C-alpha cells in the first residue's frame, strides 16, 4: 500500500521532502507581513479592481519569497526585474490598437521570453503584465507611471520585508547568497576521500537538517549526486586516447549507455570532435563537442566483438588542447 501511495504522490507531483511545522508557520507569517505592507501601498496608490489585481500578482511573489526563499525564482533580480519587466511590456502592449485578448496574450508571451533573455524568470511577472492589459481604466490611465508606482515600489517593499523577516534565522537568510555566505563562516567538516554512496534515508536526514522547502524533487537530487559522482570519477581515471575512426563508450548502463564513433577531429581554431552514435538509444544520431568534453564523457575505447562491444587497452597518446 505504501508503495502504491508513493507512486500516486510521484505522478501527482506531491512533494515528500521533509519540512518542519515551524518552517511552514514562518512562511505563512512572512507572507502575511509582506502583503499587509504591499496592500497598504496599493490601496494608497490605486483604487478598485486595479489594486486587487496587483495584490494578486504580489501575492504570488510572496509565496516564492517566504515559502521558497532560496529558490532561483525567488532571488532579488528575478523578483524585481520580473515585475518591472512585466509591467513595462504590459503597458506597452496595452497601448497597441489590437483586440484585448491578443494584447493580453502578447504581453504575457513577450514577458516570458524577455525574462529568460534577461535572466530574471519570475512567474508572477507574467501576472503583472496581464494586469497592465486587463486592469481597466484605473491602470491604463497611469500608463508607464504604473511601472514605478506602484509595481516597482511594491516589489521593492516585498524584497525588503523578505530580507528583514528572514535575517534573524541563519538558515532562512535572504537572498540565497547571504545564506551561503553565512554557512561558509561555520567550520565545515573535512571532506571524505572516498564518500560512501547516498541512500534515500541519508537524503531525508540531510533535508531534515536543512529544514527548508527546496524547489527540487528527491529523484532530481539523487540524479544530480549520481552524475556529479560520475564526473568526479571521470576526472580521476586514466582516459583513452581520442583517435579518428575510434569507437568509444561511456561505460554506463541501461538507457544511458552509448557507443560513439569519432568521424572527424578539428584542430583549428580549437580542438573539436565530431561523432556518430552507433549503439544506444540515440543510435544513428550525430553530434559534436569540444575534445575535453568528449574525453570526460569517455570511459574506454571499444571494439566490435561479434554482437557486443569490448573495451581495448589504450595504445596511442592523447590529443591535448
């Protein structure tokens, strides 16, 4: 029964990462304080529907800032940049002589693309862009003044509350860079020469110690650890030489296993390798990478042996960058 329940939770996206009740209470209290101040500003600067819509946008930011304060979408630049960018794009689109539905869609679409371009993705910024288009006359009368008052002011207010509210707790200090700086001041235990494999119980214990909501699943954390271990192992082992026409395997298992044939080696302007995948799930696909990347990917050189691929001992020198 427990296995079935875990499967259902996995498919529904229900997080099973441990977070204490104290942490949940602090997140709710922080959101209360932040929105109370933001609402006061909005009520003073806007009236009616416009104020309500803007509060909805800032309410979404409050969830990220106080429930996931160390998440990448919750950091100062995404929060401030996302809202200001969304407001600017939204006001610009609202001035276009297009149907309301098209203006609204255009505002949100452009905001998403520009947030990616400017490295400030913040989902509530899309709501702010939408507010500028459908907020009605009380918003549209402000035109580009809407970007500064109340959007930029409210976003800045929410950020300052997040900094002040989380400051007393070292693990919750905001922004994330501050929390990382605080953590570095503590004496860290010496790193193990050969770290043991991490099991599920170890992961749960570590997450309990962190006691914060992380915007990542257990499976992703374990996968990251597995890949990092593989790359660390690749850095310490002797790699085979990379030669034109050679076949190479990454030495993994299941769907991750692959054999590549080196089809070209370019030495100018920088060393690059072109390859064709001859075995594995990506068979018949081609690609290219830097020589260094290809060497890190390679576990050993192989040769076709009837219906299998057999590792062979290196006999030539590396091609170095």
